[in-house]
C-alpha cells in the first residue's frame, strides 16, 4: 500500500517548497490513476504554488519526505 505525496514550490520563490500527503494508503494502480486529478485539485486551491513532484511512496518513506520539505 502506498501514499501519494505532492511536492509544490511557490511560484515567486522556487526554493520554498512544501510536501503534502494528498491520498492515504492505497494500491499502486489506484495511486497512479488518482495522482493527476488529486494534484490538479490541490493546485486549483493553491494557485501560488507550482507542482515539482508527485510520488506514490511507501509509508516508511513518508515522514522523511514530509519533514524534508517542511517550511
């Protein structure tokens, strides 16, 4: 089971990024199918950000990724 994480940076300050867990644990195929739609919805709510990465990742890697991009 995987979680979907989006890394987005401010358009005006590309060095200021944030990682957001958009979807909870799910199978790989569901994560891959849902990723673009979920990212598009998030970016519509945060127009000042630009998506840098979208990843489906193991829960053991989730805490590290979220803390790495904490602003």
